[in-house]
C-alpha cells in the first residue's frame, strides 16, 4: 500500500513506512456525513469503509471522492433527503462491525423500513445489548432469524422534540454499542442521557470517539467515572474538515517486526499523542526493549537485540494489538499471559481459539481461557513450517506474517483477506506467497 524506500536519518538508514489511515476513525467520521456536510481527508481505502460509504449513498448522502490513491481517499459528503418509498431498503454490511453497529443506531430514527444484514460471520456476532438500549429509546427493531443477531428489520421512527430520553448500554461485549449511540445522538432532537452498565471493555475506543467529536467541535458531557454521558441534540459541525490519522493497529505489525528482526522503521505521521488504544502496544514494546522516538516526521522504532516482554499483561484497552503481542512472544521464546481479551471471541473469527490452533501448527503451545491466552514461546529455529488458516480474518493473516519472517516456508492461506483494513499490506511487507 505504501512506497517503501531508504531514508537517511541522522547517521542511520531506515525504511519509511506510510501507515494506512485508522479504520476506527474513518468509519466514525464517515457516519457524520449522514447528518452534516463534511470534507474528510485521508480516509482508509478498504473493504470496511467501502461498505459504509455504499450504505450512506443508499440513504441519500451525496459522495464526491476528490483525491484517491492506493491506500486512502478524500471525500466530500452532503446529506440528502432520503425518500421513503414504503419498500424495505436492503443494506448489506458484509462483516464490518463498526458499520453494522453505528448504522443500526442511525436507522432506528430515520424514516423508512430497512433490512440490515451481513455475511455469515457478521450474523454470528452479537448485537442484542445495543438493540435493548435502542428499544429503551423507542426503536422498532425485529430479528429476522435468531434473536440477538443480524439480519435486523428496522422500522425507523421520528424522535419527539424537546424531550429528555435515557438509555442504558451494556458494553461488556463491545464498546461500539456506546460509541454508536454517542455519534448519532448528537443529531437527534432533544437531550439524550446514556448510562453504561457492565465492565467497560475497550474503553480507549470510547475515548477515541469522544476525542474525535471534541476535535470537530461537538459537546458531550461526561461524568468523571464515564458512567453517564449527556448529549444535547441537533448539534452542528463546527469544523467541517477532518484529517484521519494513521492506524496504530496496522502499525503494530511493523513494531513487532523491528522487535524480532532488528530493522529500523520510520512510521510516518504516527505520533504518541494519539487517542487510539493500540498505541499502548507501542508502550509495552518500548518497555520490553524496542527503541522509540517521536519526531516531527513520525515515530522511529528500532530493535535493540534485547526483548523482555512482561509475563502477565492486561490488554483490555488494546485487544486487537494483543494478537500481535501474542505472536511476538511466540517467536521470541517467551511465556506470556494476556488477559482482558474476551472481545476477540466475537470479532471476524474467534481469535483466541484461532491463535491457539494456528500457533500449535508452528510448534508453539498456547492455552486459551475465557478472556485470556497464555503463550509458551520457542526459539526461532524450532518454528515449524505449516499451512496457516486465516479464517478470512485480516488480523490473523498479518500476525502470521511476523512468523513467516522467521520461518520462511510458512504458508498463509487466503492472504487477500487483509483488504478489510490494509489492502496493500503484502506489497509493503515483501510477502512471498508459498501456496504453490
């Protein structure tokens, strides 16, 4: 996805890597275009953002792509008048969790009748806690097949004006439920008070939502413990232009690579002051021995030849990059227990079980808990050549690219699944397809 070249920096040469834009920020920002004229720059070009844009266009949003390259695009968005013809509007979200959850909230209070559906895996990912919260607000949503899962049949309704409404969001499964309500409530009439219940999982993603909204001039009142959120409706976009920053989840593979190979990279335009939760992965790796320097051009990472990972780590606030951490431990002869990763079971695949299965193929023992994973790493010369199933999961594919650096005869099946968030990953990485 990126032009890789040698960059003279100080007395050393290193590769400059242009990290793709954040998927999380891209889809959050795109949703705002449903309500307000908006000019977005550096939006991630991927399967998930394509899905979101296609649905928004079906809902009447005028979309004009002004600049486009292999990994990102700039887009002008203008809300249209969606005309309810009385027929059910079919809206397909593939396996895009952010699109499915954010749009479920939006459709609940837009005029019209909608069928929201995805692929087989999306129909296995739970959404019941979000539906229960929306029903408290008066939403009319039916499950087409199995209770708690897509497909959904949504009859949109108009919210009453000058009304204070309250809902409780259980976010033990996904923080996207809460983010979805916060993003949409800004544009509803009246005041919305949102309370959360259960242990807050992936709290950093809620912080990301709030940080983006603050950058754009929106106001959300939050109590100190982040148990209650008050949103005044009918807010207007103060800053109609937004630039999406690079993605720390995508950067995690390059950070792990420098840790295990000693290479040096400049991760262009990535900075430590980001609100993205997966920046915590970099903090862990720095403490473990990776050299990190935040410069004007981006973050420089360099392996030092010494890596000492923690034996126990809570990954509640960076579960996606926790997978990269597990792989790093696996190939560096270290034992590590990762906790707080229960949400990985309801992602593109059951990522905890997938990691256990595929690591065992390469000779690494891994033991799964309900929300934990313990990895017993091995020396690199003990890694076994095997055929890795990616489960059509982009993060499984990119994680095992790290293993392939050290066991070049490893076969990664369905490598194209990375198009979900990082379409040109293999070109940048220097991937060798060994499927024969």
